[in-house]
C-alpha cells in the first residue's frame, strides 16, 4: 500500500490517476504531518539538504526551467515515485514554478495541456502559474517527449 499524503492536507493535489503530490513554498515552514519521502525542487540554485531524497531542477524565479528536458525527466520520476512515496514539488514561493510544474505533471498524467493551467489553479492555488511565459510553457508541454 502506498504511503500517501492526506488528500485534504494543504497543498496536496490528486492527479487524474489518483496519485497524490504535495506542492508548497520552501519559504514557509514544513507543514504538520508526515514528511516527504522525495522532493523535486525548482530553484535557481541547489537547495540545502532536507533530510529526504531530493532532485534539483535549475529554474530561476519568474522564469522557465533552464533545461526543459531535465524538468520532464524530473517530473516523470516524481510521477512514478508518487505511486509508492510521498512526493512534493516545491519552489521558494510555491506558486509560479511549483504551479507550472504541477500543471506539467498533470499533463503527463492525462490532463490536456490546454486545460492544465486552469486545472492546477482549481485544485492547488488560484494564483499558480504566475507569468504568461509559464502558462505558454504548459500549453506547449506534451505528454510525450519529443
């Protein structure tokens, strides 16, 4: 049985497959409850050690990922891990980069890319995906590499 997040906990998103992923901002304290078992962190520079397995994707604030292929690989890994582990996706503030990544994760899990920004804003944060460039990135994100 998967050690999942509480689906009603703050920041937890239920993907179409039923997998649960938590989004959050690293500037805020770690929420009460179980800790992540794996985290994908979207920051301009590598995060400090957090006490669980992590993956860093270089992504400056208010921008797009430095290497979109690296983001795709990281999100594919996060989606696979979410089947059996508590996975979180986070940036500093928890809205722009995190929302963009959650929307892309939803695309990988079956949400049409043209609907993914609205999908993540409804289920995660109404202000997720902060810039027009981030929204365009999601619309152009394909469920398949290439």
